[in-house]
C-alpha cells in the first residue's frame, strides 16, 4: 500500500466535502472547517482531563457519529488518528485497519448519506471492496451502518420522533426518515445489534437532523428532532459529547421547554460556541436563530466557557448557564440584564396576552357593518361582537396592539447593523379587536396609560431586552421576560431608563449599536 494513502483529503484543492450541496436546511452537511474546530475543542478538553495526553495518539479511544451524512467527522478523526498513532503502530496499513475497524463508527441517516460517508472514510462506498483503504472488513458496510427502518405509529404520530403518519408512512423504495439512533427504547441494545457487541464510546460527535415536517398549518410546520439525538447520546454516557444544533432552544422552540431546562442545568456542558448568524458557520445556509455547538464532559462538571462568534469577532466569558430560565446568548448583554433584574420589578410579560387573544384567525377579512373595529395584517376592517370567540375583558378597554412577527428575520440586521425588532405598535381604543397576527398589552385604565406603554415599547431599552431573548421572527409573551414593568402614569424615554438602571456609557453605546431608532422614544 502506498504511504501516500488518501486519508486526509483536506490538502486537495478543492476538498470535495466543501462542494456538495445540502440535502435541505434540516439535514445540513457540516463544513470541514467547522468539523475541525469542534475536533480541536474536543482535543483541548481531552488534554486537560488526561494530563496533557493527545487523544489522537490513543488507540483505545472509540468515536461514534450517530447521524453521519457526508462522513466529515469520521474522515477528519481518521486523518488525525493516522498521524497520532504513527509511533504506536508504525505500519501504515495495520494502523489504518486498526483505526477503521476498532475506533471509528458511524450510523447513516439515509442510504445515500451512508454511501457518501463510506466513500469519504474508506475511499470506497464498499468498505470491503478492492478500492477501500481498509483491508480487514468482511462486509460492505464496514463500521458505517445504515438500514431503512420504519416509524412506530401510535395513531397518527410516531412515538419516537413525532412524525406524522400521513406525511412519512411511505413506500419501501423511499426514505422513511426514521433515524435508527432515536427510534429505539434501548439504545445500547440497538448499538450492540448494529456493531456486533457491547459498545462503550468515549466520544460521540455529530450534526443531527434539525427538524421534521409534521404536516401542520400550511405544510411548513415542523417538529424539532435534534434534541432527541442529544438526549439519546447522553444515555450512552460517553466521556465527551459534542453536537452542532440550532440555537432556538436557548429561549424557544416547539416542545423544547424541558430540553432547555435540562441543558441549562447540566453542568457537564463545559464549552458552548454560538453563531447568531448561521451563515458564519454554514456558508449559504440560513438557520433561523443561528446555530451552536457544545462540548459535554461527563466526568468534570463546572461552569461553561461561552463563545459568541459574530461579524468576525469572538466574545468569550465563563458563565453558569442556568442564571435565567432562558439562555442569554450575548455575553455583553448579561451584565445589563443583571442590573435590571436587581430592581426586582414585575416582568412586562405579565400584561402581554397569549397567542390568539381574541380567537380570530389571521386570514379573517372582517366586514363593513360589524360593531367592532378589527385590526388585521392585510388591511383593517370591522367584525361583529358575536363573531369574537374570546377576550371579552379586552374588547371595551384601552390596550396596545403589537405585531406578533418581528420586523426583520431574527439574526438579520439593517445596513447599519441594527435591529428594529418590532413593527406595528398602536394604541387600541375600546370597541376594537385584532386577529391572531397581533399580541395585546392590557387592559389598561386610560388612553394616556396606553399611549405611554406604546412609547415604552418603542424605546431602544425595551426592544433591546426583547432581542436578548428573541431568536426567531415569532414574538410571544415569553419574549418580554427581561423587560420590567414601569409606572405608566408617566412617559418613559431611553434617557430616563438608562439613568434609572445605572447603565454605563459603554452599555448605552452597545444598545444603540444594536437597536435602531423608532420615533422619539429613544431621545
């Protein structure tokens, strides 16, 4: 075998794994640079935990990618081990065979990705083929396994992933997207069946599928999946776990409340790297709310090193993740939030309505003769009181209307790099209602109080605190968790608010650099 065996293809120009197109925004191929950044983080943590030892020079360490797509993690791990084990196993062919048969394992998420991963790692889609760099496999799969399995339907839903039967109960020649790693009651038994024996992995690393269409709404509704891979991996108790996933779980995400609470309270998460703009991690891929990766250390709990990477800058801080019920992603925001929270005031969220405050669909066009004024996103109209299902306590009171959707896509900014956050804010008089496109603040006692609340929402101060939580376009009651309630018998401006909470010139400047003006409220 040639000593120039092609195990490390990063030296080629171009690296083929930088050129392949993503399957979708839900199954995103990991760029080689990001994969190697994650492996560098792992290697540094391993050295700290093992008295400076080099993980790539340890022939006993077992690695698993439970959701392999392009095979990038397994390929780069193999490349590093090939160099690191040179002294321990001098013969190249013996070294390669040992690494590929004893140390590097993967589970494909689809048939096509399993073939792609084998070609990336073995240089052949058949691990036992004549072109494979491994010479000790008896099967074509090698240690990169895939077999199509079915969802476990309970009624219309899969009990493991929440997939909808009408969407993914498919013919045998189509992908079921029933991912083996999470479709089992006993993951250890599943791995023993796959790899032929009891398996204890030292490192689990990967980039899991992000979500699955659940057939809701107009067909664009989706159920998160990535947290199920994280939870399943923890069940295997590896020494280290690292995955790159969407950042939505920081403060929102469909069905992610329990996962968020568990993650924020898990002191084994020792390193967290956050990309508010996903395009800075995945070139050309826009994941709403950004992406992040973490390193989980089974044996050494403690505080977490948090890195925020945005616009070519990296902000680093050592933090406890569970300081708040949601995760404040920007380290620069933390001190501001702490100063405000120290006043112990009621959160503004207490006077914000839940979704669908009047039970009126967003598509409702209203009529011309109704006795109530109707605010809609498509042009205001009127509606009869008898056609308003709920919200009776709000109908005849003063209140404030706020668009439920942010004015910009979350994470995106204007040309000056600043966010507006809110779009439509209006005082609503008695005798008015709104569709589900809006949130309602109130009821309040007078027009003046409603006017002062509307102006408060226009301040940079309040919009900054909402943006600290808001990771997607959808604004909810919980988005106001950091915004304090004020005495709305008086008008509040940014100047008065900055003074009240003792913000420094640097903190005021930071807020101004991230939030743009709305009328005169920030004078």
